[in-house]
C-alpha cells in the first residue's frame, strides 16, 4: 500500500530499529556474561558461550530452512500467511532477547570475601 518516499522511509526505520535491537542484545549479553561470573571463572563461561554459539550456528540454518518451507506451504492462511510467519518467528527471538535483559532475569554474583576487601 506504500510507495515512493513513504515506502523508503518505513523500510529505513524498520531496518534501523532491527539493527539497534540486534546490537543491544549482543551488548547486553556481553555485559551479563561479564558480570555474572567472577574473574577466575570467565574462561569457562566464555567456553560455554562459544559452545552454545557453535550449536546455534549448526542448528540455525536447518531450523530457518524448515520454518521458511513451512511458511511457503501456508501462503493462503488467514493468520500470518506466507513469509510473514518467518518474520514473526524472528521478532519472537529478538523480543525474547530484549526481555532477558531486564532485572529479574539477570544473574548477579554474590559478594565474596575478596570482593569486600577492595
């Protein structure tokens, strides 16, 4: 329904919002990981996060292909037809990432004797 400069503006705003959310999620995860563990445990935490990242890189394309294929089979659906379902899933993942940045989900480290000396 949009065309010309209006379409370009809406697409540009959506692209900027998507990129801002992605950078916010990545930065937040780095901060969470850095604050959740003590200095001597950061190597292990980094190894666990790298393992999880590798797993997601392996499973992600297959899951994305399956969702895309499924969404193309339902082109005439009344709710989120066609590729709109793919974008719905992408938005769910982004929303979950932002939700996990809020205070109730943050893991805070306990004050130890060495922290109290500084």
